[in-house]
C-alpha cells in the first residue's frame, strides 16, 4: 500500500500515483489507442475518407452516460470489497489484543509457558492468514516454530484453521484443569470465535470476485467505445482528435483498472491492504502483552510490493 499524507503535497501525491503498476498499464494502453487514433486521423485527413467514416457525436454522448453508470457500479463494488477487508483486519487487530489480555489475566501468573504458547500462536495465525489469502502459507515466515510444529503444518491444507484449533485446544485444556473458570471460559470463547469469523469473511472476499460475465462485458464496452470514438470526433476536431481520444480512454480505462486492482485487496499491488504490516503489528502487540516484551521502536520494515515502480 502506498502511504501518503492527505492534502499534504498535490504534486507529491501525483508522483506516488505514477509508481503504480495500474498506471503503467493505463499509459501503455493510452499509447496504443493514440497510435490507432493517429492512423484513423491520417486516413481521414490525408485521404479524404471522412465522408465514409462520419458518425454522430450525440450517440457517443449517450453511450458515455451508459458507460459511466457501469463504471460507477464497478468502482463502488470494488471499493466495498476493499473497505470490508480493511474492517475485518481492523477487527482482527482489536480481537487479538483482547484475546491476549484475556489470556494474560485469566491464566495463573506463574504459567509463562501458556503465555508464550498463546503469543506465538496468535501471531502465527495472523501471519499465516496473510499468505493464506495470497499464494499459500510460507512456513519460514512463522515465528518460533518447533520441528514438531513444522512437520504438522506441512501436512495441513489450511494452516490458519489448524492454528486456531491449537489456540482453542489450549484454552479448553485450561478450563478442564481448572485454570479458567466457567465465566471466563465463555468470555474467551467469543474472542477466539472472532478469529474464525474474520478468517471466513476474508475468504469470502477473496473467493467471490465480481461476476465474470459482467467484468468481460465492461471490458468489451470500453474497448469498443475507444475504437469507435475517433471516427465520431475526427471530422470535428481533426488532428486534435488524437489527444482528446487518449484522454477519454485514460479516464474510462483508469477507472476500470483501478477497480480491478483493489477488487482483491489481499495481494501485493501497491494499493492493496498492508496485511503483512498489520500482522507484524499484531505480533508485536501480543508479545508485549503476554511476555512483557517492549514494542517501543519495533517498527516493522514496510512490506515490499511487487507491482510498484
């Protein structure tokens, strides 16, 4: 995710924008549509083919309105997914802190083993969730893994789910042994359940993209509009049609590609959520709560995003 200060520097914000892989794709497409429009303008202006390619501009105004309605829906649906994902990860931060505080307060003060166990597994749940929502969990990113843990995780197809089971199994064991009373057990169960609720919500967002037919239809509409627009404008604007068509295509394609980028908010595009950074913040928080390890100055190195230039 690109970090910036709102309303701090107008041209500085623009500089951040052009680092985006999406912007690179838009500029490449603008170049191609510019070349195509140049060919059309040359054919019409130099060879007098305007009478054969004349089209009514008003029809394109109507089509532009229809297209803008589709793009508004596209942008809103993509942003809703991005914002829902951000709310889920915000809830994960809060609920993991609450769970760590419950564990620290409920278990016997002298039981340092259970505190380390819980800190490790809560942190690993969040770190594993980051990669689970991408290409799959990378065991080398998890913390304090024993050989036994590593061997078990290698056999699991859903590692965050198994880590959540390990956390609850330890809580249930504490209840059976009398370390946690019935009231505390009921309260801490709700905090644990929230982990699986957030996991399920993130998987829903990840695995339910915008319907394919709608996405393809919008791409075809934008492409057809961009290819036909030069024929409608060339007799009026002549060679000025080239920059005009490029700017219109920049506007339409930009909205579509930005929606496409944030539709999956868990990846490594520069406008995706910084889930890796959030997970490491949670790790610092829970170890500070449960093992009194100071988090002062432990600012994680921002995650490197693949599609940033």
